[in-house]
């Protein structure tokens, strides 16, 4: 029960040949290589330095609502 007979290996071999065939395996490996190349190219494009955003010179707008600070008179109430 632990090992397979020659007939089992023959059936497995025939199924592998039917699924992948002679040319399918090499085509599949070529597609994998193209995918890896395009992935590396995409990663290299992401690493390109991006220009720094332009800073607008001028005055800063004042805050809309002033923050009140507690005073001694406020604490007495």
C-alpha cells in the first residue's frame, strides 16, 4: 500500500503528457519568464525618483476658531 506499481506511474505519465504536452510546458515557462520581466520592469519604474511637490510661498491663513485658555477669573466661576 505504500508504493505505486508501474501501472500507476504509466497512468500518471500519460495524464501529464495530455495536460501539458510537448509544447505546452515550454510555452508556459516562456510566459512565466515574460511575467517576471514585466514585474521587474514595473518595480524599476516605481523606484524612479519623483519630483518634490512645489511649496507655495506666502502667508499662512489664520485659524478660524481661536482656542480659549483658562484664566484665573474663569476658575472662580
